[in-house]
C-alpha cells in the first residue's frame, strides 16, 4: 500500500487532499495540520522551516510515507529545499495557478487571491514575469478568507456580504481569479456567488494531484480496508464539527501531535 502525507498549517490542505484522493483512492493518506502555529504567513522563515521539517520527518518515519505533499503556498516557497535535503522520498509543493489563468484570460486582467505573505513574495513576481507578462495581475492578500474557510469546516456559516466586500476592488475588472491559498478552494462556491458570475476561478489542486499520480507510478488496488489518519498540533475548538467534516472526507478522528507554538 502506498502512503502519502499531506501537510498544511490548517485545513486548507484538504482541498489538495480531495483532488489527490479523487484520482488515487487506493492510497493511504495521513493529513497533518500545524494549527498551533496557524497562520504560517506570520512565522519567521526559520520557525516555519523548523516546525515543518520536525512534523513531516516525524510522521514520515512513523508511517513509512512514500511521498509528501506540502499543501501550503507559504511553506512551499520556504521549506522545500530543506525538506528535500532531509528526506529520501519525493516532496511536492504548491504554487499559484498563474499560468493557466493568464492563458484563459480574454481581458488580460487577472486577480491573485492569496495570503498577505504570499502576494508579497518575490517568487510571485517571477511567476508573473514567466507566465503572465501580457496580463495585468491584481492582488488581494487576505487572512480573513483563510479564517472563513477554517470556520466553514467547523460548521459556521459563510457570509456572502463579507466575501463581496473583500473582493469589491476587482468588481467588473478581472475575468480570471487565481486561488493562491489552499484554503480558498474550500469556499470556492461561495466566492463564485459573491463575484456574481462572469469570472473563472482556478487553483492548483488538479496539477498537484497529477504530479503525485505520476511520481507514485502504477498502484495496485488494495484489498484491505484503508484507514486514513489525521493529526494536528493544538486543541481544536469545535472539534466535534471538524471531525464530522473530516469523516465525510474519509479521514479518521484527529490525533494530537502535542507540538505547541514556540
């Protein structure tokens, strides 16, 4: 049985997990989120690297993981070189889907929706230069959208009015929006309602899933029940509601890693 570890600071990585699971249901998944240090965009680079490497290495050894997915844009831009040096298995990161948005845009004005830390990083400028040089790329960095996605998984309602307010700078301007944080596909339907139509929304989930499938190669069907595991690093408010959401995604009840924020 192949085993894949998916890691994020919160529940955003579930959007990546769902895309991978839809292609590879015969794999065992371990989903780990470091909510004791959430959100990762507010950490120093050294703390982010230290926490990620510690948790990923611990779970990789414990569960004999075959491949790791860092399902966090912030962590992917900072920790991948160190993690790949530390592990002997493939490590897949995520980057905003700027290239497909630029190719799809008719107006040549696209929007990047991400965290405040992500929209300011140099690698975003590099991606735009490489893949969207013919486009005007507008940026919104929102921590609140991350919180809204977390709240949704905990059973709280999503306010369309609040989403409209956050996205109002782009009204009637962009024709493609990039979801540059893995949390955002969890509220994609609500974002589309808030935008009112006429806009395509893209994310990197399918591209990551395709990459994972290619790296794992041929996988035989598993003839024993698969138990997919979940870990977190902090006590979770509304844990009952969150466990219900995880169960719907075929993930087991959350287990604690007991790794507090330093």
